[in-house]
C-alpha cells in the first residue's frame, strides 16, 4: 500500500484525513500514484493534474523521502521506501506571492 499525504484543501474536497492509502501496482511512479488517487477519489480529478495534459498543477509539489521530485519525469520510479509504504508520498501546496 502506498501512503499519500494531501494538503488541507484536497483533504476537505475528498472528505478524508491527512493520509490516504492506495494500492498501486508496480512499477510505482508519480503517474501511477496520481492515477490511483484520482480513480479512488474522482472529485480530485483536475485538482492535482490538468485535465487534458495531465501535467502537475503549478502550485502543487510532490515530495518523497524528504526530496522534491516535482520536476522529475512522472514515469520515473519513486524511491523504494515510498513504493514499500514505509515513507509517504507527499502532495504539498506551494506558497506563492510577492
């Protein structure tokens, strides 16, 4: 099981706690995790990725094992600790402004 931590606004929209658990078949990638998240919580479609392009929304970041992996290819495998469920995959709302 993959553990995914969501930002507050997505938790509220999905009606879940801070962390959800998802079954993701190998290979575990960012794309596979988000696909599973959107399949289980359809109300999140279009909130993490754009509808047509499936690109990450600009004000969201993905972290795994304390590393920002947002700019990595969505098809790269996530770290083994995330794939094994011992570390969470974090979706974090970034801060913008001036």
